[in-house]
């Protein structure tokens, strides 16, 4: 990491601002809450009302509450219907996939119990699209390990891919689709009643997003015909994101995960005794960089279990030593702190996100423009993505309170026209986060509720440049 890389992006933001004087392209700090207050994270207990142990909310808890296992999304019960004078023109949805097993990299070297996925199949086959061609059997993957294969896999025994969307995660995906359809079709009469050229779905190269999409589309349309899932080549995928942005990666690791900056390492240092205890129970080597450069692995490991009502892990060979709920809660608070630091608190987060996610945002702006110009018939685009996608998007939008975006976390862009208004064809934008109107710390965006669409487009253009050329320039710098 050369110092010039740190300076360049700041100059670049400043110059874009100068050319777009009416829109503020600067980073603005998020609200001060417990999430970005290290003392409040370390010296407290519980999870401040955040939930980590069930897709369903406990009795009496309001929808909209942070629920890591199944985050709130647009549903008719809570949907903030726009006032009559506005008419909806274009919608683009992006959300994280639903709950899954942990990634193999987040499993302990040895697990004290197995994890079965035998109640579902991962359908995977190719078939000619011509309906009169030879059809494929509906063949699916069934994971197994062989007694004869001496290379026992690390982590859980059982019949899951690590990761795969779990049975409950599939149902959460279906319900997510049904809820969106309940608003954009049943309530607003906006979506067509059958899938058509007005509606499009997109996934990433990670198969778990396709597992979600299939269930979600069934929840929306239960279509009888096959439905295409658009996907970009993995090496350039802007949704995941998968395109190469060395300067963006270098910037992230200069201030966040992997960096030695004192304000990043502070929380790792103050959690030293927690780490020692978790390492002892899990068997994770104390010198494992992956597990100790951030709380990502422990967080994923513990939360995936708890979302599926599995017990917290115990030490192999000493079942009296187990991870306590109090320790798990501390890991969950630290996870929130890390996400807020990486994606919002650091003044460099905006630049890093624009580099690594600017292409998706450029595509979003182009999609909106193509709708307005009549170039595209699409009125609804739906993207199934990851926490790394949604976090970077929220970073670019400069959300006022950042969290680690849980399973199914959703952002919706709604473009409206206004009746009677419109000699100039003016358009307005609402952004919904978790089903409610998003507030940005950037004063040009603010509460994104019928924001002049030109302001938003100028913000995006100013950050990413025409054809995302500023992103390309930065990534190669
Ligand atoms: C963040 O602060 C603003 C300004 O004080 C406030 O209006 C907003 O509600 C806060 N956001 C959240 C999520 O509490
Ligand atoms: C937590 O409280 C202890 C005791 O008051 C203090 O020494 C420590 O610095 C606090 N930790 C943080 C991160 O503020
Ligand atoms: C889930 O967590 C909440 C909040 O921490 C707690 O009140 C509830 O008892 C837990 N539920 C289960 C099934 O453990
Ligand atoms: C958690 O980590 C342990 C230890 O590496 C591993 O065995 C287990 O599979 C992980 N579990 C999850 C849910 O990631
Ligand atoms: C996992 O499988 C291996 C090999 O079959 C076996 O030795 C081990 O006891 C199993 N572990 C658990 C927790 O079931
Ligand atoms: C099925 O495949 C065979 C072998 O290539 C081919 O001869 C046949 O025409 C195909 N049938 C249809 C309906 O396409
Ligand atoms: C971390 O420290 C750097 C260098 O002093 C500073 O520029 C940055 O604002 C700090 N970040 C946060 C989130 O406090
Ligand atoms: C400023 O915003 C306008 C309107 O969206 C856009 O056409 C122009 O490209 C932007 N300028 C820069 C330097 O990004």
C-alpha cells in the first residue's frame, strides 16, 4: 500500500464535487449509536434488542426489528404507501440471500455435531431451452462423505454443502417473494400478474443466490415456465462484486480487516480474553490470522448455529467447556461494530465502496435511465446478492446507522412520477431499507423520500463517472 493511493481518492472526490456543485459528494459520518461506540460494545451485555436465533420474531416484537436470521423487508402490513399524487414507474430490489449453513472456512477444525441437509435437493442440470428438445431429468446434488475416503472434511459431518441455503432459508426466500408480490402486485397493481418482459431476476456466481431466487420467484409467480436468472461472468460480476479492483481492496485492508491501524485493532485488542476462550473451545489455532483479523468467522459460525436452533459449540473432549450465550452476544455486538467501522465510520469507506461497488451503482442509474427513456420495457429488476454487496451499497448511500446486514437484508429503489407536475418529466426517488424509508447522512440525499431523481443521478454520476470510468481509473490506480 503506497501512501499515494490514500491521497489520490480524496483529490478525486473533491474534483468531482467541484464539477457538480449542487450535489455533495463527500463522506459524512454516520449517527453515533452503541454500534460505533467501542466502550458500549465491549462493556455491555445482550444485543440491544437485535435478534439472532430464529427466522420468526418472538411474540410481541415489532416487525422491522433487526433480526440477523431473517431481516425485515417490504411487506404490505408495514409498507409506507406514497401519497396519491405519485405514481410508481420503476422498481429495483437488491437483497442478501437467506439463511444458510456456514461457509466451510467458518467452521471449526472439528465440530461436535453434524448438520444434515437431507430434506432438500440442490437441483443442478442443463437442459435445451427449446421445449421440443430432449428434456433433462430433475437431478439434484446430494452431499455425502465416504467411509473409505481417508480425507475427512473439516467442520461438520453431514449432508450439506458449506454453504448452502437451509430448508428454513428456502422457506424464508419463498415468503420474501410472496411479501414483495403482496405489495407491488396485490397492493399497488404495479407488477404484471405473470412473469413477462417487464420483470427480470439477477443472481451472482455463488450458487446460494440461485437457490434463493428459485424459491423467491415461486413465492411471487409460481411460474409454470422456466425463468431465466441473469448472471454476469464471475470475473467481472458487478453484483457480487467479483470484478477486480486492486486499489479498492488495498484501501479496505489499509484501514479495516487486516490493517494495523490503531483504531481498527483497538477492538481486537480489547477482545483478547474473549478470543482466548473461543479459541480454546473451538480448537482454532491461536495464530490463525483468518480467525483473528476480524470477528467474521466466529460471528458466522455462532450465528448460523443459533439461527437454526442448534446449540452453541462445546470443546471436543470436554463438554463442560462451551461457548456461552454471553460470549456469543459479545461476538454479535463486535460484528456490528466492525461492519459500521468498515462501511461507514471510516472516512475512507466511501472511496473503497465506490471502487468495489461503483459498477453496480452505475448499472442501477443506467437501468433507471433506460426505463425513463423508453429504451427498456423493464419496470422491475430483482437482484439476489450477498452481505458484501448490500454493505457496499449502503456505504455508497451513506446510510445513517450501519449494521451487519443479516439474512435477506433488502434495499429497494422506487422511481415515481408526479401527477399534474410534469411538463419536464421530473422523477422522484424513494429508497427503502428493511421496508422503511432510508436516511442518508449525506445532506444531498438525507431522508430519501421523493428525492429529485436528478439529485440522485448526479450523486451517482459524480462518484462513479460516466460509464463508471472513474471507478475503472481508481481501481487501476
Ligand atoms: C440519525 O440521526 C438523525 C438526525 O439526528 C435522525 O433523524 C435519525 O432518526 C437517526 N437515525 C436513526 C436510525 O436513529
Ligand atoms: C471497559 O471498562 C473497563 C473498566 O472500566 C475499562 O478499563 C475499559 O477500557 C473499557 N473498555 C472499553 C473498550 O472502553
Ligand atoms: C432468542 O433471543 C432472544 C433475545 O436474546 C431471547 O429472548 C429468546 O429467549 C431467544 N429464543 C430462544 C429460542 O433461545
Ligand atoms: C464453527 O467453527 C467450528 C470450529 O472451526 C467448526 O467446526 C464449525 O463447523 C463452525 N460452525 C459453523 C456453523 O460455522
Ligand atoms: C464425523 O465422521 C467421522 C468419520 O466418519 C467420525 O469419525 C466422527 O465421529 C464423526 N463426528 C461426529 C461429530 O459425528
Ligand atoms: C435427443 O438427442 C438425440 C441424440 O443426439 C437426437 O438424435 C434427438 O434428435 C434428440 N431429440 C430431440 C427431441 O431433440
Ligand atoms: C482511524 O484513524 C485514521 C488515522 O488516524 C483516521 O483518519 C480515521 O478517521 C480513523 N477512523 C475512525 C473510524 O475513527
Ligand atoms: C454532474 O451531474 C450531471 C447530472 O447528472 C452529470 O451529467 C454529470 O456527468 C456530472 N458531472 C460529473 C463530473 O460527474
